[in-house]
C-alpha cells in the first residue's frame, strides 16, 4: 500500500511528496515485527532503488510468506533523485545533515522530521547508501561504536563483506542513522558500490542479507540463502591512502580484495609530461575495501582504504 509520509508546497503549484510502500500480511495479529528500509537520501546513490524494487517484487511473488511489516522509503530526497544531484537542488544541502529535523523548521527540516516520526516504532531500520561518484565500496555495514553492542548482531546478518565500527567522535549527529539510534530505533548504515550506478551483484548480496535478517526476526518465512560472516573492523585497523599530488589516478588493481604489503595499488600520472607523479603501494598486508573510481584527483583525495586486521 502506497502511503504519503510528508509533503510540502513548492513554487509554481507543485508539491514535494515523500512516499512509502507498506507491505504487510493479509491477516494481522497486532504482534508483527516491523522493518523500515530507507534509501535515496543522496540523489546520486542508486543501488538502493534496485534493492527496494527487488524486495517488493519478491514479496509480491510470495505474499503468503510475509509475517511482519515492511516499510519501504525509496526516495527520501526525491528532488535529488530527479535531478541526479547528491544534495537537495537549489539549496545545495545534504539531506543527511538535517535529521532529526524540526516540524516547525525550514523545508528540509520539516521533511526530515516527518520521515523520522514515521519510522519511529520500527524494530529495525536499514539506511541504504551507495558511495559517491569518486570511490567504489565493497558491501559494508557502518556502525557507531556507541551503538555497536546492540547493532552488531544485526550487522552480522546482512551478508556484507565488511562491518566497520566508527569512533564516536567521527560520527555526524545530524544523520538519519544517528538520530534514529538515539530515539530507540536500531539503525544500520549500509554502503556499497559507486555513485550514479547500480552494481547488481552488490545489491543481490545485500538483498540476501535483508531476507536472512527478516527471516531471523520472523518477518519472512520464505526461502533464504546462507550469509557469509563479515570482517569486523574498528577505525584504527584501517589505513587511508591519499593523493600526494594532483593528476590522473590509474588503478593497478582491477577490483577490491586481498593485497600484500608493498602491492602496487596505482599511480598518479602527469599526461602532458608522461611521468608518474606518485607511485602508490599498500603499506600493509590486508584487504582493499575502497578504491578510487574517478581518475581525476587533487592533493589529499582518497585513493583507497585497506583493512589490516588487529596488530
């Protein structure tokens, strides 16, 4: 059932409407568990659109297997999705920096407040993101260490390659996940892929995790696939490789995965002089879980992240 969550008037007789699709059993008992799935917060993140589509499609194929409530919010920032921009167009505002919002605030705050109020009461929320247009991320779940004890059991069900536990001091308090976690709704942040694209294999991997989680929660009784145990890391176990020069980054690895210490990650080149400005090697033996996708780099730009395990 398609429902209107919140709406606001726009110029020229238009209206911005945030919608959700509520999927629920034909026969309700009043004791159903509820999962909320949010995506489209950034208009250049499209993997979540495919994930929402597949969840609805699979549920519609076997509605008899649905024993709980699934609320799907595919477009938290519809103006951004319509224009293909990361933030809210015209305002140059990141939608994921205005939560929990304010019912009496400006447009973005009013919308954020309506979304949060609608999600409250869920047993779990998944905040699904892609990466930006600059880097590719393996399927991963990111947790604030402050909430990791209650969230880690859920994160392990998600079939992600990687669970990254952030230090609390690096967490932005105005995000959807932070706000919901502090309002009593356990919320996982899922990251995968690259901006402005759909990486089907990553989406399918996370979908397997979502249906596994729903089965564990009693929301779904249909067939599910076995999930893989993720690598679990804290922020101190991750090395960041950054550009020391401005130029064109040429990756030496075709994909993410295991690398040895000293492995060639890539080069920053100068096309006009035909020379290498920076030769990038892995400082540790580990797993590359983030790699630069956009070749144009400036000094300080992120090139890769490598998980090195506990020393």
